[in-house]
C-alpha cells in the first residue's frame, strides 16, 4: 500500500504542485493518486483541468486508452493552454478507435483544423514557425507550422501530421 502524500488535504493548487514535484522525483504513483484525488474532490477547480491533461498523458503513455480519452475529452471542454489543447486533440485522434474499413477525417480532426485556423492559435503559430512545449511528464513536443500542414514531433520523433487543407 502506498502512503498518501503529505499535501493530501491541501488546496487544489497545492495538490497539483505537489503532484508535479512527485513526478519530477520519480514518485509517479503517489503523484497520480494525488491528481485523481484532486479531480474527485474539486471537479470544477481550474487546477483540475490541468490535472486531467497530465493524467490523460500518463494514461496514453501506459496504453490505457479508455481513461486517456476520458481525461482528454474532459480537458478539451475547458482547455487551459493552446498548445496543450493541440496535444490533447492529437492524442484523442490517435487514441480514438476506428472501425475496420473506416476512412475519412474523424470529427476531432475536423475540429482541430478549425481550432488551428482560429485567430488565437493561428496567431500563436504565426508568431513563430517552430514552437516547443515540455509537458509535466517531461515529453518534449515540437510544433512546426506550415501554410498547408502542421507537424508535431514528440521526444524528437515525428509523431503527428495534419493537413490544414
């Protein structure tokens, strides 16, 4: 049995910060227990949104597709960061099962194209052709935006591409 972290009864912000500290010190099980408790105890708090992203990424890394999709879907209802929004959407697209023989764009792909064409993200991509984001789990994402497509590298490996046409 893993002991509960000391910050268990602290504020949602304290819990989130403690979870990130635990992740950095390789105490991931305790960190994820703390994030799950934060979501359960404070479902409408702003830090819960970020906790959902971190847990979604963790579940995706551990091949827990169902929980990853649940966390990212909840995160995307109220995203906290435009770059995390793109990452969460791309992971959702990759994790969404397709039926055999199913072709064409998933609704999430269409929504991502619309988000990228929106003024907020379009301007963010226009300010710099290349942008990097390191997530709390330590994954390094590199975004390369072109006139007609977006490329994303994850930890130095080509990871996701999307035509904007």
